[in-house]
């Protein structure tokens, strides 16, 4: 793409919310390496990290749960069993209930691969 278009770079935008490993994966691809896929545990940890950031950026309770749900929607798109994550977490009304639903989802065994097709 760089040779064909002469561009100096690309912008990934919201793709990096859904997949925060995207810059690393792009770098690996451009170096001729196989891009690494994050594990289920890494995705679980990433969601908790995002949730901590939401709490830091939005010290008042208003909007926190909605933003957490937005991140869950983005994350679910990249999971083969993401519909189950959304079904478990999105109906929740409190921060604690959302966190518990996310933790339950990632702790339950799954037969689906981590990456969506």
C-alpha cells in the first residue's frame, strides 16, 4: 500500500479500541512477521484496563456504565463468542454488575476460538 499510494502512514481510529494490539500487529506485518493474536486472558485484562481508565477520566458516575458497555460492544466484535459477552454484560445497570458479567464470561470455558472469523 505504501509503495502503491505513496502514503506515509495509515490511521486506524476506532479499530484500535476494538483491537488495541492493532499497532503491534501492523508493525509485525510490515516487518514480514506473522501478527500475533491476543489471548483470551489478555482481552480480559484489556477490558479491565479500559474500565479503570473510564473511572479515571470520568470521576462522576454519570456515563461510566454506558462507556463500559461501548467498549464491550467493540471488544465483542472481535470475539467468536462475542454475542454471548454482549448478552451477559449489556443488560447490567451498575458498574459492579457489568464487571461481574465480564469476569464470568472470561472465566467460563468456551469452545469458540478467540478471534472472530
